[in-house]
C-alpha cells in the first residue's frame, strides 16, 4: 500500500477554493509544524493560496518522534541520491493527489523547503514530468551532484537562500547547487545572508514570498495595486 503523507495546513486566507498550492518541506529531525510558520508569513501576500506542510515519511535516525525525508547514516553520494529518489516518488504521488483533489494544474504548485527539506524540494520538483511553478530552497545542499542532473525532467525557476555563517550545511553548498542546476539549464536566483547560521531570517522569508508570488503569477493582495 502506498505511503500516505499528512501534516498541518492552512486554507486560503481569502476563503473559498484554493487557486494556488504551496507545499512546505521541513528539515531532518523536525516535522510539518516546524515550517507552517512560513505559511502564516506568506498567506497575507498569497491570500488565495493553500499551504500544506507534510510530515516526512520516515522516522528520524537520531531523534525519536521526529521525521526525515531520507537517511543521513551513510552519506555516500549514491546512498543520498537513492534516498532522494525514494522520497521524491512518495511526494510525486502526494502532489498528484493534492492537485487532482483541488482541480489545479502543476503550474499552480510551488515548493519550499529548509535544510534536508530544501534538498528534497529541489529533487522532487525537478524530477516531475510536468513543470511546477517554482522552488524555494533555504539552507540546503544538493546531494548526488552530477548524478542528480540525469534525473531532471523539468526546469522550474529556483530560489536558493543560504546563511554565510551556516555551520550545519556549508554555505559553499549553495554555489555547488547553483553550478549543477545552471549546467542543467535551470533558472537559479541565489541570495547569501551575511551572519546568518542554519536558519531562515525575516529577509529570506520576504524574498521567498515575493518569489512565490512571482512564479505562481498570483495577484497582489492589495486591491488597486498594479501587478
């Protein structure tokens, strides 16, 4: 039986049927509640958007009760890539069900992730056959490197945001991901946050929200303001 994902969500602030869908992917050792705060920050500028933060499918290797998208016990590139492929297969079914139940197309779907969730969002979004609107990746790496390129099937625009003082996922990971993605023909925007560690700051949240509104082609919340 296929694995089912669940987790917290927020209905569109405007009420009624969702016109857009943003899926938030948490980091290792956390759960969906960890990222739903992003939805609270973004829903004011994306009032017709439904936000969903699924709990990762697997128990965390080192934090009982927490979740992970894939194991980090063996960090060999081929092992990490295999874990990403498994997570992406589960997420792909999840996206199909979400979009079908809301009668939305892939162009109305965007992903945002933090840390391991950023890597998972990048991989899952880029391997979808039909292109989604875009991907925001905070403080993430791109495991698998060149091996990952062969799995890219579509090329949605990507925003990479990373703290220069990150001591968990190296700041250099952003440049490495940019190199791989641009070589594959993906449009990438990179933002370095001086002094920021392994976290998402207010500036990153604001940039992520603006990027999502742009790629989803969502109207501004304020009536009378030209888009």
